[in-house]
């Protein structure tokens, strides 16, 4: 699996005339190996707060996205809480329940014991108001357009937008910022569409990797290599945001190079995964697309394996 070296930074920045204290962790897809062995012990809890039990998810679309592309990602979020009767098994909601277990682990110092994500605003910036080349500060500035309390603000950049470190060291980032004017903190995620710039790094296994074992690429479940690749990275970062939103939640290793609940299972999507092979997956008989989770409106997705706190293994849906 293509992936980036994990980095965590704490910086003071001034955006939109508001002082934002910013934590950033590039713990989505790593660019240095296709499969990573999970840690031998559970992820450690570092006594920090998790997300509020009611957290809004706001989507900030930056650049040129087709309506059909926005629908694929929106339906992924709408799939997190679908009922078993409305969605075939295995489902996106089954995958998300693995994350919610981290909120119910015994720990007297943690107050939040449940998490419910609700749909928030969708903000479109189709005119590239900050240009087509974005720094980390601009990403946080875009993220601050969403709610600044009890929120995850998701910045999605189109295929023609470059971002510092994109493709060379990361496929996405999650972090948090604090607005002193509103005295509130929000979490954010950034993921870029790699279709033009680096699909072999950030859209594997739907594109042949640029290094490592050269297996045939899989057919993307929504017939869009860039967007289906974004879903993989978005899911990984969403898992990291839920369990380590402010840099002091669940992770293993040093804060600057930590493994989180999804990044601890890099490159694994089904049982039997090994470098260059994502594992045994489901295949749609009509499209030949590979997937491991059913979603809302008949969607199919490929989602990363998650680290199981109790077994210290990477848990897959198939």
C-alpha cells in the first residue's frame, strides 16, 4: 500500500485573523511500504479527550468535482449508520462499529463513551479561492470554514490541486485546530484526489504501484480510481480522527511517528494480505469490481483493516 511517513507537528498560525493551535498527523496511507505488520501490543490511550458524542461532519469541496464524484463520498458518510436490514453484509456500518468500540473501552479518565457522527454542511469552492497550490496553513484555513466546535471538517481537493507533501510523503492528513475567539476545538481531515498526480501511490490497489510487487490493479467499485482511492484514505483518516482527534488519544509509538487504528494495518483489506496483494476480497459479478463493504444506495467500497484493541491483530470485514 502506498504510504507516507507519519509526522506530527504543533504550530501556532494566524488564519482568518483568528489564532489557531494546530495539531497535524499524516497517518493515512503510508508511502514507504505496501503492507505493515501491526504492533504486538494494543494501541495505548494517552489520556486526551476524544470527540464529542454528537459530532458534525462538514465536507469542504475544493476545486473541480463532478456531482457523481461528490455523491460517492457523501454516500460513504451516509453509510456509517445504515441498519443491517437496509444494507447487505459486510457493510460500512459494521466497519464503523469497530471504531466505536474504542469509546467503550474501560478507562476511568475518559468521559466520552459513545460517538455519533451527523451530517453537517457541504461547502463548495469551485473557483479555487486560495489557488491551485496549497500549503498546510491553507488547508487549515479551508478547514476552518466549517463548524469550529464538536466537528470534523473534511477538506477534499480535486485532482488538479497540489498540496505540500502530497504524493511525495502523504496522501492525506488529519489534525485539529483551536479558535481562541470561539474557545472551541475542531478536528479536520484533508484528502487529495491522486488520479492525475500519483495514483500508483495513493490509489493502490486500483492502480499499479510505482514500486514494490507489481500485481494487476483491481477494478474500482465506483468506477473512479481517484475517488475510490480517496475513500480508502478518507476512511483511514476518519478512523484516526475518531480515536486520536487531538494527538493524545489512542496510538502506539512516539507522538511524531505514531501508528493509529488504521495506519497500524497499512495495505490490508482482506484476509491473507501480503505486500502487493490486498487480501481476499469480494468481487461484483457484473462489474468485476473488488470491494469489502456494502454501503447506502447500493454502493460498494474498499475500506482498510482496523487494529483490534483486544487481539492486537488487524481486523478485516472479509
